[in-house]
C-alpha cells in the first residue's frame, strides 16, 4: 500500500477517535454506542470470513480455494475487534444498565449471569477461542505454501469442525452479552442467529467486493468471473436466510403480543425510527433478493458491486437498529458526523489490517490439493 | 413422404476430445443433434451452442402463482368469506399470512419448475431412448450425434472432423 493511502486511512481513524472523545464529553452513551456498532460490524466480518473458510474445508468445497487468501486476510482484523472490545468493556458502566441492578427485581434476578466478573470472563473466553482456532486455521493454510503437505488440509478440516461448534455457541452468547444486554429486560433466544445471519451476509459481501477489486490485479490471476458468480449466489441465498431469521424473531413476538417481548419492537416501529425499520428489510432482503434473482444480474459485475454496497449499508443500518434505540432514551435516531466517521473508520481500520495481513504471504494457495480444481471452476 | 433422418455418431473415449469436436462441429455449422455422456460434462452447453434455458422464467411464474394464490386464499377466507377475529388483530394481518405465502411460493416454484424441466427436456415415462444406452455412452463413452436431414450431411467433412478430434469410431445410426 502506498504510504499516502496509509496516511489517509490512519488519519480517518485518528479523526474518528478525536470525534468520539469529543462526543463522549457531551453524550457518552452515543459515543460508546458508536464504538459498539463498529465492534459488532467488524467482528461479524471477521468471524463470518472464518465461517466461510471453515465451511469450505468441511464440505471439501474446492471452488473457493483460489480466493481463500481474501477471507483469510479478513480474519486478520480480529485484533482490531479485540481493541474495540476493550473500549466497550471500559465503558460498561454507561452502556449496560444491568451493571446497576439495584431496586430492579428482574435485573437483580439476572445477576447470576449478568454481572461484571462473569461478563469479563466470557469475553476473555470468546476471544481466546477465536484467536486460537482462527490462528491455527490460517497458520496451517500458510504452512502448506512452504511444504505443500496435504496434512495441513486434514488438520484444517478438524480445526474447522471445532470452529463451527465454538462459533455457534460463542457468537450467540457474544451477541447476547454485547448487544442484547443493552436492553436487559428483553430476551430473544434467536438473537444470536439473527446477528449471525447479518454477519455472514456482510462477510460475503466484503469478500465479494475485495475479490472483484483484486481480480483485476495480476496477483489473483486464477480468479475467474465464475468465482464471483458463485459468491453472488451465496449472497442471494443468505439474504433470504437473513429475512427468514429476521421474520422468525419478529413474527413470534408480533403474534403473541406480550408486553415484555414487544418492548423491543415498539420503539423501533414508532416515530422517526419507523422508516429505518422498513429500510432495514429493504436493504438486507428486498434489494439483494430482487437484484440478484436474475441469471444475468449475478454475472454483471458493476451491478453486483451496487447490490453489495446496498447490503453493506443494510448491515450498518441493522446494527444501528440493534444498538442505538436503547441508548437514545426515547429520542429519534441521531445520525451525524460521529456516526458517519465511525462507519468510515470501520472501512479504514479494516483496510489497514487487511492489507497488512494479505501481503505477508503468497496470494494464491497453490499447494492446496484442491487448487487446480478451483482454478478450473466451471458452471 | 417422411423425412429421411439419420445420425452420424462420433464415439470418443475422453470428455475433452468430445468437447473440442463439439465446439468445432458447432463452428463449422453442422446440425448437432445431441451429445451423450455418462455424466454431466462441464462446458458442453456452450460448446453445443445451446440457448440459455427458459426454466428460470417458468420457475418464476410458479413462484409468483404460489405467492398470489396463497395471499388470495388467506385474505379471502379470513377477511371476506368468514371473518374471524384472532386475538383482536385486524382481519387482514399480513405477518400472519407470510409463512403460508412463503411455503406456497416455494412449493409451486419447485413443482412447476420440476414440471417445466421435464417438459423442456422431453423427459418422462414416454421417452423413447434413441442413442442412449447403446455404444457404451452410459458407462465409458462420449458420443456426439450429428443429424442428417434428407442426406444433407457432408459426410466427408464430418468424418474428417470427428477423426481429427480423436474419435475412436464413426458410424451411422438410424432410429427404427
């Protein structure tokens, strides 16, 4: 990366940090909410990218081998997510009102789970597991470049199986801890799956955009248009999955209409939040569903880029709607310079870490046993 | 008088030879009747110059039909024909209708898509196998069938093309 570009990306991050600090003086919850948003979006991309890699290993999916270094480099963003988690942890007193349960019978009852020592311990467990397993998968993949031994593939199949189990539990609980506990009176058992659906969708779109970008460069000459088409098909499939899970959560609550459950949706469906609530459905489901339904749409690169952008905006809006309403205390949605800068700095921070990881190693895993099959992919 | 239709078969032992022969035959303007292979050969559709399948449109029609039928059925039964008050919700409560609408969309899309595939591919119990099952094309041979309509096939050129691309054997085939 040219140093001018690196300076630009770094300065975006620095300006955002300054802006967040300044906002923190006046509206601490808004500033911390923004950090939490950045964390949830970034973590979703990182863990979703590793989910993609693990899926290919477990299913012996050959097609994605030529582009695997891109999701692998996306997992290099995990330290950034860990740093943001530290900031969120430091701001726990302002973010999570279960920290002060006194006088609230429900929260006092939930203290068994929602208490600071256990919360801290859980965060430590999640991140150690993620660092361990993702580190092993990436390490084996890279070691294969050196010695070309297929044993690394077998080892990664086992680590991928471990990742799937660990990820399913840890991501679900991390979503409960970091996001759902912003409204500690409310609970939804599907919340982790819902967050996963959006996270994997965003990981797929980011991967697709990066593949489209790098395909034009020589270093990824084995990536063909058909690989992009396959990614487009996955985006299409998972936008339906997202809508399915979104609706599964919504419909049960809407149907039974019990106050302790509807408390989540009522503020989000009223006042100035209402248009955002429906825009969320449109960006995450309607646009990619109708946009990628056709045969040619999945093969038209400029169009695909537009749909990916819409889905990424949808993910940001989705996370905004998860995090911000409980922190704005009955106000309408606030979207100003600090939100815009936070979103921009996710991209900046992501690109900085991504580039750093990507160029450390050969860009094509040519010693993977399935590499040839992947390079000769055909529809 | 019935038209005189015969097939000139090129029999190959390798899918790559079949692919290159098919591509060449398509470019030289031969009337490619069909290819017979033991398994689906990637890229054969393009090599044969087949047009893009219309199956997607048929499936879309099926999906839309299921969507409309399901919504119409539910709205008509629960709001017009016999209005029932469920939990104080409006008679037309779209969220309650979505699961059935989704299921019927998927069901009719799938069934009509399946029917469309069978129809377009001329499959089904009435199918009379022609070359299929003969000359080993269900186990280890790859066959390119060129059609001769009222003896319009340039036999010399076809024979040379097939041999040039590695055919093991060339022979006439007539449907009885």
